C-alpha cells in the first residue's frame, strides 16, 4: 500500500494512518454516495425539522437517529452493522454539521482543510499538506455545505457575491469562492485555531522562539509598546497575536476589530467588532476603517486589529499616536523592512494627501516594534526577527534587529536547523521597560540558542 503520510519519520498507510482510521477509501463509491443521499432526501421528506427545532439538541439528534435507522432498515441494500452505523453517522453529519468534513473538524491536529474540488480534499497537519479520502457527491453537495456555513453568520454566497469570509462556531476562519470566479467548481478553505489558543510558553516549547525573546515581548506588551506582527499566509501571525495579547493586564479595556472574528483573548473586558459585507442591493458594507474610527469613540485602552490590509492603516497609526499605546496588529510582509514599505503603500490608499516624509514620520512615531514570523520547509513556524523602530533619519526610517533566527541547514530527514541569536544591541526602549517596572537582564541581549 502506498504511503499517505509521514510524521516524525513514521510512515502511515491508507489503512493504518490517521486518515485511514477516520475513513475507508473503498466506502466512497458512487453507489455508497447515492445510497446516503437517497436516505438523506427521504429523511427530509419524512420529518418535520421545524417541530424538532424546539427540542433540546441531544433529544433532536436522538430522534433523527431513530428515523434514519428506520430508513436504513427499509432499504434493500444489504449492510453490515458497521456499515449501517457509519451511514447513520454520516447522515447525521449532513443534518447537523458540515457533512463529509465533520471527521476532519473533530481532529485537533488538523490546522487547515482545503477543498479544491468535490473529489479533492487536502488538510494541513504539522505544517505539511496531505490529501484525504474525503469526497463530496458533486458540486451541488459542496455548495450546500458552503451555504450552511455562511448562513449561520448572516452572510450570503451566490453568483452576484461569489466570494465570502465567514467563521464556524468554534472560531475557525472560512473562505469560500463559487462560480463564476471559481473555474472548476466551489472552493472552500477552513483555517482552524486551537480551542484554547497557544500561550507564549507553548510557543517556546515548540521552538518558535526562546525564553529570552518571550520575556522581551512580554515586557513590551506590558509596557504598552505598539507592536506590528509581520508574516506570510499561514506563518502563525494570528497565533502569535493571541499569545501576546494574553499579557495585557486584566484591568484594561480592549477593542478588537477583525474581518472574521477569530481572536481568542483571555481578558474579560473585551469589546469585539467584525466587518460586514454589502447586502443584496450592494449597500450596507462596514469596513475595517469604519470600525477603527468607531473604536476611538469607545474609550479603548488598547486597539487590536486582526489584520491591516488597506487604508485603515492610517487610522491605526493615528490611534497609536494619540494615546492608544500598546496596540497590536498584523500585516502580510516577508521582512520588517518590507512591512514598512507595505504600511507606506496602505497609508497612501487613504487619499490623505500626505507627503512621503509625513507618512514615514507617522510610522516612525507610532510603531515601536516589528515581530517577523515565518514558516519553514519542514512546517515549523518561528520568529525570525524582533526589530526595533529607532526613528526617522532624514528620509529613512531606521531599524535595528534585537533578535534573529538564522537558518543553517536541513537534516537528512528534512528538519530545518539554525540558531536564535541576539544581536548584542540593547534596544532604545529598554529604559521605557524599566520605567514601567520591567527589569530584564542585559546579558539576554548576548545569547545564542542552537536548534538542531
């Protein structure tokens, strides 16, 4: 049997691997799919879902389980007890969940679910992509699941609005695209997050950073420095943002602004806001920029924007410059210097008629720290730069690296090796940390930690 997956050097077959334990590829035959959908249609014809909706959730599931079992018994198709139980569970998943995706959603080791076609479903696990045997019956089946997801959060997807962002009840981020923009049929991507979120100590254990780097970042959050997290798609920006936000004191008021609410802050006093797309008439959209402006009227101590993508960057910088120190946000960029360039472009999108020097003055006075995160070829995610914004010299914003991760090679098994290295530079904000009661040993800025 061909190898499907390999994790930590252990090969797993389709029958014995983690996917094989959830699914049997042979069960996804056209005949099996047709049987399942025939039973599903009969179930919808026979039961009154509106009447059942008034019952408690467990009781509804039990009632429908009994109805499905009766339908299975009426079928002439011979089924073993295992096959019967399986088809019942999958029909329940169709009624109550996301159909074929439910077993994947129950696996906490999966971080991304990527549906490329109804017959082609991939997952990311431990930073690597693997194909699964999961299949939808056809485009209509996949589209029905997408519509179920988006309708739960008051959004829509149709030919006039073929792109949609949404979220699942557990906070997972969902992006979908349907024809005509999706050429080969509906596309569905689900980005999952841990139910409890990773803490800084968890990231240290995963070798994403060192204890010294964590202590520095923890001190920066407590001392109310403005921090901008940079990284590519799937590099761990939101995970790091969640971890750093946990060090905000409990007695501060936090306002969060996101496209799709996915941040999981630990504090009690959190006011959460989310963007809204336009309605069927094409009006009523609420963008991040409007929410940032509105947040300033909500007496925030700190503002956290899930991701800055466009003209809202100007309002975020102005908020940082007008008494809302300690704010955090993320941006797509490959290096801190690239992050500066992207900020300049996004501020320019606001049509504020600001000269380039004025824009750079805004950035230099607002942002204190860039934290760069990257995903490597072995699936690991690490902080590669902790970089201080030192100020504006003539026309150039000056940066200085405090910590770096330097890649040194790749082992025979594909593992990336390297070292976390302090540059020996004591940051200019060190005195600000001390004034806030945060004392860090100066020798931490001389450390080197090897990762083999």
